C-alpha cells in the first residue's frame, strides 16, 4: 500500500545503545557478526519450523528466485540505492531527490507489484566496489549546494530520514551495541544526517563493511553474507591524484560530526570499503539481521497469553459440553406429558433457523470473511515455508493480493449457500455486493490516501499503470470468480436444517441487560483480542517502526488459537442466548467475535499516541486509514469464523433431540 514501509526492514535498536564503528584504520576495530543459528529464524521455535528446517539444511536446496551469486576476485559488486524512509512522516522518497552523486543514466530495477505498492525505488549508483578489494577514502563526486538543496537536507534531517542501500539483495545496516554488555542489534540503513545544537550535519563519508563466505568444496568464488555501514560527517577537500580526483578524509578517526551543510556551498562524498571473511553460510546470512533483544519479552508475553486463552477456552468448553450433554439427555427422556413444560433452548426449535433481518448483508459479510480467512491461512503457510518472506521485497503483499483474488470463488460460494438457505431471491445483488463491497471499500480508501501522497511528491504514490493492474485483477479475475462460486452455490440444494420453522414467530421474553446484544458482543470481543494483542504489537512495529518481523511459524499458532477462541466465544454466547429463549442469534454470533476489531482499532490509537512520532498530517492519515482497513478486515475474518462455527453447532444440537 502507498506510504507503508515494507514489512522487511531490519530491527531498529531499542534502549541505551551506541553505534559501533567499523573503524577501518581507526581505533575501534571492525567486528564481523558472530555466527548465527543454522535454522531459519522464526521457524526453529515451532514444530512446523523444525520439520521445515530439516529440509532447508540440505546443501543443494534453495527456494525459488533466491539462488546465491558467486563473485570472482576483483569482479564488480553492485551497490544499489533504495528509497529514503522516515518513521516521523511514513512518506518514502527516491534516493536522488537529495543532491547525491548520480550516474549518467539511472536504471530502475525491475519491481514486482508488491514493491511498487510499498513505494520501493531501487536504482543504480556510482559506488565502485570490487570483490575482496579494500579501498580507503575513495572519492565519489562533488555537488554544489544551493539554497534549495540545503533546505532539502534540513527537512530530511529534521524528519530523521534513513538512507537505504542494497548489496546482493542485503540491506545496509548499522550495528548498535548496548551499554553494559556485548549484545547488539541492527538498524535499517543509516541517517541522512544529524542535528546538534540547531546545526545540521550531513553524512558525506560512509564506511562500508562487507563480509564474504568462501567454501571451495561447495562452490567457486565468494558469496556476500553481510553488509554493514557506518556514516560520518567530514570536512573534506578534493585534490587531483595519479588516478583521478582524491578526497582528503581529514580527521576521519574523530567520530564527531563536522560538515555543517548550512555553512558550505558544495559537498564532497567519499567512502571506504573493507572486506572481511565470515563463517556464516549464505543460507543463514539473514539471521544476523534478525537479532531481536525483545525476544525474551516477546516469548514470555506470547506464552502468557497462550496459557490464559487455553485455560479460559478449556473452562468454556468443559462447562458447555457438560451442560449440553445433560440438556440433550433430559429432552430426549421427556415423556409426552412433560412436553408442555419444556424450557430452555429446545423451546425455540420452531424459530431458531428463522431468516434474520438484513440476511443479504450477513451472507455478504460471511462470504467475504471466509475469502479473507483462506487468503490469510495460505499466505501464512507459504510464509512459514519461506516461499513468501520479507527477504524478497514485496512478495508477501503481492502474494496476498493474488490469493485474495483467486479466493473469490469461495467467497461467492459461501454467500450463495447461506442466502439460498434463507430463501433469498435477490441473488444477483448479493453476488455483486460480495464481489464489490469489501474490495471496493479498501480501494476507495487506498485511492484517496494515494491522492494525498501524490500531493507530497513521495515515491510511495502508486502510478496509474499499477492502479490499472489492480483494477484488472479485481474486475478481470476476482469478480468473475465470485460469480462462478455463486453459480455453484445456488446450483446445489439448500443446506438441510434439522427442524422446521414455524409460520408465526414466537414472542421473545424480556431479556436481562447482561444478555443484550451490545453488551454481550463487546464482552465476547475481549477474548479474541487477548489472543492476538501481543503479536499485534510486533506486527504493527514491523509496519510502522521499520522493524523486522519473521516469526511466521509462531504467527500460525496464534491464528489457530484465534480461530478456536472466536468459535468458542460465539458458540458460548449463542448457547446462553438460546437458553433464555431468544432465537435471533445469527447476527449476534457474528458480532460476538467480530467486535474484537473495535479493540484492535482502539489499540492502534493507543499505539499511535504512545509509540509513534508522526509529525506530518499525511502520515497520520496513512496510519489511521490503513489501521481502519486492518480493523475492518479483522472484523470480517473473526465474525465469519464465529458465525460459521455457531451455525454448525446449532444445527448439530437441534439434530440431536427428538422433535414431535
């Protein structure tokens, strides 16, 4: 989506930390990353990950599109530049909007649909890097600084923009050590500059540290396995040398910033390159980027939530099964003269499957929710297996779009089945709403936000050609598939119901306040939200704070817990409703679990005011616009789970008793 940073950025350091300097010739000595785990991150902690890791350890096995590149001694290693990003604005910009050194011809790398939607703009650069050839204080270029260029630098530094580079598909990262121990984390990219005491210092000298792995028994040449940078702000002079222009790099060992952009009319760019051998294998090179110091907190919170949810779910299931078993046994043992005195949920058997109000909207909501559930489940399976991963920029978003498009056949089928069960006649409008209501709402929000991004001239603005491609996916593939699914759904016989519906509706007795629809639904939404709120924090951090999220194996477990929780809470609240002789349960079962989306949006508001530092109104619009889309999606997904589980539960219990 436009303006949203990729869910694949490297973790930003938290807490008290100091950046380490790969001081090439300096005082601090460059330290290559320590050897990382062999298992793929996020998978080694789950049963699924353990099984998959046995496959992924095979030497000759590589996932599609990620085969390693072997470089020979002295061969050119391309350094590519990507967008400039900021947590404060959430608006990405092309690298060359700032007066950096540009090649004569700028070539934009081929991008997939996901990369375009995420605002990526990968371009070539002038940096001349040769495999295993070190260089010191290499001159890049000199650029004039006018009033406009200085103002651009000032704005970028004020908004804390980060420069993003790529070498062999690895992002440039700065290493931060924590005070008091030797643990460290990475931040994605490096800052454009720093602000000190009202002065603006631009980072014009970059120390590039690259690690390579060599194994003559397996392959020939060198493989790049690490890419670290350390920026500096130096006052430099250029001079003519034997091999062309040279930079002075005076006082490079002094790490304090020196180049005040407001006091100079030109800027000289330079760089160092240092190659270091590393024992890290190519397949494990991303592990060092995924160091998360919040790991212990993360796992403790997840296990804590898991135990609470499992405990509550176990209690609910036990009470429900014992009570149901007693009720069914009592109803089936009742003699004819006891029939007149029957009470509870059996009493409403003639109305329990009565057509609900706004049945068309309910069928559409359930159909869209099932479509989203299938899309999310398949995406998670492929992500946990490594086929869709943050390592491949844009692949997750592109995969989700394609899966949602093709899952339209299931959405049309489910909505048609339920609408036919309720004897609805306006099947064309129902199918149209299934095909257009949810996608149309998301597309309108997406288009309006994109207009604001266009106004800021950000690279996150999606071009009209991509808009057209999205419309082709929607109208050319998704809509026909929804109608095809609806055709099969209407063609089949209606869903068989165990009891007949009376012609005259039964009067519903007055209900206690705590059984009312609004209160019970709001209470019901707490449990599904409690099952996912910890994981939601890390997902939101990956999206809005440029942190890295790769725990797809564990996320699958959380989604399974969510499905079970939504089903149990909807079934339980519906059962209590039926025992109070209230048979209007269809919409109630949907809202009992979908109300958790209200808490998701409330949590996003809390996250905005406690964690975010967005200072631009377009960034705030992007945040709340996309969090509304996320909450809307969560409501449809959880609501359809609760409704479907409750429907099969009600049909089962009424099929288990004798009805005269």
